[in-house]
């Protein structure tokens, strides 16, 4: 019954918006599209059915009503059925969507080759004599994998989770008994450090490149892979170093260290034997991919083309098979999901809704100074994440609207404001047990109590935001901007 209620709410919400009298300056077609869009957003928040299916339904409804294509918000416009379906499919020809899809396939390469597991065990064997060292082993492993595996759920849940959750039981630390001995510390380390790495790299989580695509469709100048890294690097490095230590003092483990973990990691590593040919091939492929991503502008190879080349290389080296490619459900799911969401987000501009929002909000924001308005937008965009069960839904629902709000403020650098809003999308995931892909995995592990999860989320959310505002904003606005924008 609960699922059916969740299914009805987005429908009722969309219809409720539609029956509201159309505001002045908004056409009926624009209002129809906005009603469909908001129904999709509410569906993404509640998720009564798979998120990709929700986006798919939204696109089909827009096609049926022939709203979404350019100029379809004009009351006198005549949109043909062909033009409508062609618009609906534009997201599936989007290079960013295919980059995200390809990166999911690369994650399978790390799992199949065993390279991710070997890396994690190696770091645990070297740093695992102390519990704090284990925290850094978790952080370093995730940091190394983050540029190559854009799904933080796959990275933290697929690679790190099985290894990390094997450790607490050695000390009699279980989810339902003595979790604070060591299990709770390790679980929160894994969650928090993955949030940091998700912001450090453009390919650290799937919503990052999606946000850039939404910004580009709104006419905003964006950054490349290197620009993103430079912009967040000072904050990322500080948080990367401080997170395990802060957790160690705020949420301390009862066990401070033991040699048992090192012995276990060495034993597990010994079972793996020497590096296989697949692992060596994966290392070489990863290094080449990173070089091409970093130097994409100079070399002249698009980032998506590089990712597709990596897939071909992995198949050629037999790291993955064609069957792996075809059966990777998460990758195909994200292709449909993001393909529809990119189209839906772009449709807001096509039908003239964003122009109307800009005019409506401009009057209220005109009195703010550019800097105070910029910081206000960043803070609001950050904490509004409490209402979203996915960063992707957050981006789709609000980024274009926030960009329009920024455009309404006299004297503001819209490209700068947009970058400052989207850089912390990874760290904002620490706020809630549902805020990003890997959060539910660690929440469900049971090591961190529900009350502690919410308390720690707020504490770390505030710490991360404070460091971002004190270090990141001055860095981006005063120094890094000349290199990246």
C-alpha cells in the first residue's frame, strides 16, 4: 500500500500544479511542461519505481503533449510529432551521458581484474597497525579509485565495503554488539571520505558531469577535468587529511590499534598471489586514460572518446567480455536515467520557464551584493540537499533554477557562482543517510546508529561547508578563476 501511495503522490502533485491558474507571463504549454517536470522531480525524491523509469515516463508525457522542444512554450508555435520525438531523444546523443555510462563499465574492469581489492588490501597491510591508520587506508584507496569509478556506490559499496566489513568481527565488533569498538569508526570513515573524493574529481561521482551539462545547456561557461580538480584541490586536500582525524576524536573507536588486521590483510593478499596480467593491463589502461583526460584539450581527444577507448582496451585485454558489457545493468540504467534527465532539464529553458523565473526573481535579488548573493546561493543549494534522496535528482530539479537566480543578480559572475554551487555536491552527501549513492549502503550496515548517523551528518556537513567557504570560495574567486574559467 505504501508503494502505491508514493506512486500517486507525484501524479497528484503534477496535476495540482497544472490546475493552479497559469501565472502572468507563462503560456499554457510552459505550465504543462513545468507540471510534468515537477511530477518527475517528486517521483525522483520518493522513488516508488526505478528512477530511470520515472524520467522515461516524463519524457513520453512531454512528447505526447508536444512540449519541451525549442519554442514549444510559444502559444502560437506548432510542434510536429517528429520534432517532439527528436527532442526527446537528444539526451541519448549527449557526450556527457555516454561518459558516465562508459565510466560505469570501467568500474567493472576494476572489479573483474581484482585491482581494486589488491590496492585496498595493500594499503590496509601497510597502514592497519593503528585504527587511525586504517582510516587513512580507506581514504587513500577511495581517493585513488575515485577518478576512474564515477559511481560512489560502486566504489565504496562494491570495492571497499566487503573488505572493511571483514575487519570489525576480528575484534568482536558487530552492528548489533560493540559497534563502537572499531566498526562504527571504519563505517563512518568510509562514508565521509568517499563524499570528499566525490567532490575532488569531475569523475568522482556521476552527477558532477551531469551538473556541467545542465550548466552548459543554460549558457554558462564550464570547466574541464583539470579545472574542476584545481578548483576543489585546496579544500579536498584539507578534508582528505583531516577527515579520519576528526572522526577519530569526534566519534572515537574504543580499539586504537592491533597487528591482527595487518596479518589478515597480508593473508588475503597472499591468496591473491602475484599481479595477474589483467591487473597489470588495468593499471596501464588507467594511467593512459588519466593522461588523456587531463590533457584532452591539448591532445585533442574528447573525454568521452577516451572512456570509450578504455572499454575497447578492456575487452581487447579480456578484462571484461562483451557479455559483461551487455549485462551491466547499472550502466544501462544510468544511460536511460541521465539521457532523459538531461533532456528534461534542457526543456525548462526551451519552453521559456527559466526566462520567466529570471524575470520574477530579479526584482527580489537586485539589492544583494554579488559576493553575499553568491555565498547565499551556495549555502542554500548545499542544505536543500536534505530534501533529496539523490544528488542527480538535486541537480535536475534545482541547478538550472539556481543558475537563473544568479543571472538575476546585477554584477555577479554567473559562471563563478555556478561552479561554487556544484563543486561541493560530493561533500553535501554526508548530510543524510540517503543523500548520495553510497550512504544507504553504510547506513544499512548497522554499525552507525540512526541517531548518530544524523548527528554526525550535520556535524560533518557543517565542518565541510565551513572549510569550503573559508578556503574554497576565496581560492576559486581570487586565484583559480584565471586558470579555469
